C-alpha cells in the first residue's frame, strides 16, 4: 500500500531538517554550559553574587532554549533563548577571565584586555534579545502587523546600545584595564546613542507590559494559560525584588540574604515559565500554582508579622527597651504562630478561592447547600434530581446517571430477586445545556 500524499515530505522535514537543528541546539548548549562552568572554576572570582547569577541565568536560558529548539525547531523563541544563554555564558566567562588577569597580572595570561572588552558590552544584546522573546511570546510571531516598526526599532536600539563597546577610557569595574577598541573623540556621539537605546528600551518595556495585560484580559483557553505562566514568573520577580529592597533599607542581614536567594530563583523562573508556555507542558497547572503561591505567601507574611509583633511587644514589656526578649516570650510567640497556622490557612484559602478561583468557591458552596438540604429532604426522587444537579454544577461531566439499588432485606420482603439488575432512573437534561455522549 502506497504511503499517503505528503508522507515523504514530512519524513524529510523530520529526518533532514530536525536532526541538524537538534545537533546545533545541543552543541550551543554544551558551549554555554562549558563556559559557565569554566567561569565558576576560574580563581579570583569576583563581582559578588552577580557573576554567579549571570552564569546560572546563562545555563537556564540555554537549557530551556535547547529543549524548545529540539522539540520545535521552527519556533523562534527556542533559538532566541539559546542565543541569550550563549551570550550570557560568554559574558560571564570573559568577565571572570579578566578578573583573573587582574589578579595574576595583565601580562601573565593572554588577551586580558580583549576579554574585558567583550564582557563590557555583551550583556546589552542579551537584554534586547530577551525583549524580542517577550514580543514574540507565546507563538513565535508578532502580535500584529503594527508591531513590525517596534521590532525594527528594537533591533536598531540594540545595535546602538552595542556601540558602547567603542567608548574610550577605562572599563567600569575592571579598571585599570582600558578599552582596547575605544574610538577617541567619539565619546559624545556614543553617549547619545546609548541614551537613545535606553529610552527605546524603556518605552518598549512599558508597551510590552501594557500589551501583555490587555492580551491577558482578552485571552481564552490555552493562550490565557500561556500568558499566565509568564505573568506569574514576572510577578514573582517583582515581589522578590521589592521584599529584598525593603530588607536592605531596614537593615536585616538574614532576611536580605534569604530574599536575595528568592530573587535569584525567581529570575531563573522566567525562562522556565516561557519554556512551559511554549511547549504547553503541564500548562493548565498554573491556576493551582497561583492559588498555592497566594495562600502560602500571604500565610507566611501574616504569621511572620504576628511572630515579630508578639516577640517585640512581650520583649519590650517584660524585658525592657533595647534588651533581648526573654526565652519564654519567644516560645510563646512560636506556640501562638503554630496554633494560628491551620485556622489562618483555611481562612486565607477561602478568601483566595473567592477572589481568584471562583469555580472552586462556587462548587464548595453548592455542595454545602446540598448537604444542608440532604438533612431536611426525605423524598428520594427530589434528592435524586438535586444530586444530579450538584454533580453537574461542580464536576461538569458530559453526562450523568444515577442508579439506585434497594437494600437486600427490602428486596426479599417485596419478593424481588436479589440478583435482579434494577432499572436506572432517568437523569433528564443537564442544567448546563450539554448533551450526553
């Protein structure tokens, strides 16, 4: 039997085009991971936690991008993420190489000024590529024809921002290394180009934020879940950054360190959320994830506030101002928080369901009302109809049937055979208007 029409074409596309794409994606991923690992192993590592975050972000983008590129070679977002990961990995390695050169001596290892120059300007193209990812999210296409000028303007701004590579003078954070490719006399022109690229960058960010919110309001079904994943990841970054800055301003070292780790994890979650949305892997789990994040985030904040307030008040009352609170005050505050955990969680869960998960809230109310009706109603036919209505409203099946079997003693009293199969009661049409299969 001859294969169907177009079968050879599909096989050619899968075997000839997809395989080189997979090899290319794997090769670029290996290069990115290798450079990130090498930057972590170089002695004299500096830059604080920023260098580590840069390397981890490079690996995350490269990994997610490679998976998307292998699964969907024609999707632009996968290749853009691979490019972002590669640029960030090169940036991280070049910076750490230059720092090692400063530690060992500029003449001890070769090409230290060149590597410092690479790390000086390579992060700008990576940021603009990230904006391209957001513009093309989630299907790899522009939202409309009106976005074409925005895409071209973004490309020109990226090129203008990369012009900082030719600014003369010492390289920031890597002094006394001077820019080996600086153009003397072009400082003012390069600063104007950099300022213009930053203005375009800020304008595109605002336009993308407004566009995403409007699309999220209008989207339905799969596209809405895809946009929710990305919005969820960006929201976590915003909240983590706000809490971290608050801890820095207040001066809480332990909280500052914890929020910095949370911020790092949230930033790494952006490419992961993009990959989940593009691949549609566990796409519809976002509602459950948002629900749990809201519940336990609010619960943590509430219990933390109660604990801090209890310790502070009891310590000031019984320990004196400026002294360490007594141990029994700390123990009492801990017991109070433990006792409030379950009631507070239930209350917060109800509030979150009522505001953000209306379907679950309505289902719970429907079951609660039916339970109260069940205690009062004795008519079997009425209860059968109400039971089917509750099942339809809460579980929303395509069809529902109710079978009732008489007890054995009642069947024997009525003279009916025990093994006889009872007739099903008619269910009637579903209240939601769906037809049975």
